[in-house]
C-alpha cells in the first residue's frame, strides 16, 4: 500500500494563520522603521542644502538666503533674488530662526537676513530626534 502525498486542509489553514500572525506584527514595525529612515534622510538633505548655500555665498561673494517652511519646503535665493534651488524635505520642520529664514554671508557665517552679525540656530525634524545645527562659526552639522 502506498502512502498518499499532499497537504491536509488543517495543515494549510494552520500555515495561513501563522503567516497572517507574522504579517500583522511585521508590517507596522516596517512602517515605523521606514518613517524613521525618511526623517533621518530629511535631516541629512537639509544639512546638504545649507552647506551648498553656504558654499554658494562664499564662491559668489554675495549673501545667500535660505528659507525653510514648516512643511519642509525650502528655497535658496542669491543676492539678486534669483532662486538657486528649491525643493521639499517631505517632513515637517521647526527652527530657532524666525520664519525658518537664515542668510549666509560671503564669509560663510549664518545670520538673520539684513543683519551683519552671525547667529547660531537649528532646525528640528518633526517627530524625530534629528536636528540640523548651524554653529556660530558657520559649521553645519546634523544628528
């Protein structure tokens, strides 16, 4: 007599139940990880935008203004008012700079638009511990 090969209905239902239970645990966890990664990427991208604006101010010999909105949209304009670049971070931000606006001088120092004195400040990425710090010396770093 030969043994029949195959899967019983009970075995199939058991496997489906186990897969469903694992999916219910894994999917929300993966979404949290993805959200955390996108916030970290946004902080890194904002730091790059600020460094590029600083470099543009130093190379052009004129001030460069950076405006970062609460929704994470940003615009970089030079001393003639021409938009150098604009874009979005995809996350909400807040800043110690009024209206999220700072200006890099031709020496690379960050300050408030229309003022000559340097001013340190930072941008925070909403819902995460990530911040982008602009030091008094003009150094831009993120954590």
